[in-house]
């Protein structure tokens, strides 16, 4: 098998819509299919030539959403279909796996990304041990084998905020700025968004006044014995500082260099490196930085001077506050970090969130970056998983 670098020929996404919003009647493949059609149209690639579809999805609860998408989108029956569930990392991990298929010679053209139809997600239940007992409903599965390793995600973030001294005011200021950027640049995102159900832009971003922010309830505060009640209250998480549940999809079209040349397709980006890593499950939000460090090392730390844009899917404001310190250590200006608002402003369609961050990065680099400019995208997932990638503009 040959080894080839993967090129990114096209990228697109849906709008991000809050759960039970405009996409509430749509299944995952119905949200994703128009995005795939747009990808192929933008690159001028026939649907029959796609070798594989790889889909990140966290809430589908079984089946194979990738195969549903391939068939619903009218791809060839021979097209391979893989569904990936690494929770919040799934959309980016799916793309990395697509790169691997191309690099190993197993595919030439791959559609990869993520989709989440949170509004249509199945109601999950544990089967009882005794057939006479009723099944027990649950909201989320375990992400680690022991309770100590697997705290509620909100509680984990609140503990981290209190331990590091990130106050509620700091978190809310970060969130307000994320929304401000998203609202201010809304018109610039039209080109990357495929209209679905009449929605042309992300629905959740908004402007906030001080009185409204002050009324927002606390959703989590630290329970750690090492912090005082005052510290726990001071560093609590409010509703503004967590990413909202949402529906959405994002995909990229990957292609081998020889096929791009043969088809006359202009590929805008090359995939330089990626990393999928694990870290302490008790504090999963830190896994994004661990993955970013590994991806940058694989791409060559000496070239960070060319790193001009960074996208993090920031599920929590406190995560963004921590990650931005790492970004600044790389010499990236704060205004180039989640430049047009992050996941905190858009919302969190879990299996799609990292792929959406990648699409955001590609759009910004395509518009603003010179040839050779690099971008970094990163995400953390439940269970202490992190995923990151470095791409370069051609």
C-alpha cells in the first residue's frame, strides 16, 4: 500500500441549532446529507467516486449512522461506512481516521466529520437483571470504570475552576466575548453554512447585558474539601458559561494528491498531523491541551511561528480560560483564538462539535492566511480524551 498525505478539498457545515429547535424533527442522516451534497458540489466531485464515509456521532445509541448517511445522500452502495464514538472528540477523530485511510492507500476520496441530532436521540435505559423489574432510564453512560474517575462533567469543571481560581465573573466575561465575536462575524460565516430547514446561521449566539447575566442561575459549584464554601461559590459555573445542547453537522472532503491532480481539484489545505490521546478522566477538559501539544510536536514544534489561528471547542468557559494560556505561549495573539466565537457561543452538538471547529478553522485560514499558514484545532471529550490536528494552507 502507498503512503500519501491527505488533502482537504472542501468543507461545509450546517448551522448549530439548540436542541428542540428548528432541527427537532430531523434524524442525523437528514441533517448531514445536505452538507455532504454541498461538499461534493463545491469540489466538483461525483458522489459515486467517494470511497468511504466516516461519521462522528455520540448519541445515536447504536446502529451505523455513517451507513444511513451514505445511502440517504445517494453515495455508491460500495462506499464503506464507519461510525466513530469518542464523544466530543468524535468529529475530529473521524477526519483523522479518513486521513489514515488515504495515507495507507485504502481510499482515495473520503467524506469525514460529525453529526448529532440531539433532539432525536433515543431515550436510553438499563435492562433490569430481573425480568419482572422495570428498566431504569439514564441520561449518559459511564465514561470511566469508577465513580471517582467519572464525575459529572459540570462538577468536574466547577472543581477545576475553584482549584485554579477562575471566578464566575471571569468565566462569564469569557463567554460574553465568545458570543460577541459570533454575533459580530455572523455574516462572514454564511459561506461555510449549508441552509437546512430554512436556517442560515447559528441560532444561539446573542448579546448580553449585565442585569441579564447577573440573573443567570448557578448550575455547578465545587464540592472539593480543599476549597472553602466561599471559593466554591466565587468560582461557580452559571448557565452562560457552559455550551448548550444542540443539533448540527460538519464534514470535510479528503482526497489523495494523485486523485486531486487527475480530477483537476484544487485542494486548499494539507493535513500535517493529528493526535488522539488520553489524560486524567477526572478532569477531561485538560485533554485538549495534551492532544494539542502532541499534534504540534508531530508537526514540528519549530514551525509554530506559522501558527496563525487556533480553534478550540470550548464546552466550558473555564476550559477556554485555561487553554488560552497555552495558545499565548505559542505566540498566537488572543484575537486569533476562536476568532469568530467558539462552541460556547454556538452550542454543543457532541459528535459534530470538533468537526465544526475544524470547519471554522478552515474558513478563517482560507480567508486570512497566506500560503504555508498553519492552524490548530483541538477538543476534549468525556472520559479524559483529547483530539487535535494541525493543518497547512497550500
